C-alpha cells in the first residue's frame, strides 16, 4: 500500500493541497482523490470533512455541477454538498 502523508495535526490548507496533488497525479476528480487519500491512510472519509477548505469545497461543487450531480441555477438555491 502506498501510504500518503497524513498526521492528526494536519490543517485544512495542508489537506487540501495534498488532495489537489493526488487529483493531478492520478488524473481523477477531487472526490475520488479524497477517497483514495482516505483509503491509503486507513481513514474513514466521514472524518475528513472538517479538513476540506472552502476553495476545495467550491472545486468539488463545480465538478458535481459539471457531472449533473447538483443543479446550478441562479434563481433556485444552490445544492448543498454533504461535506
């Protein structure tokens, strides 16, 4: 197993930079990168929500809109990500 760098004192900026790096290296979505990171570090994906920065949440949301997982309408309230 390829352990990625993680420690309990990691802040949201460090975590988000790591996720962006994984996403670029593996050419995958940010959500897939988060899941990969959690798998490689034996973490429950439900425990890393507080480590996701606002900018990374926006990027995940943009991917979800592009994949039509969330609606993007200025007239209606925006969909809310479950993170």
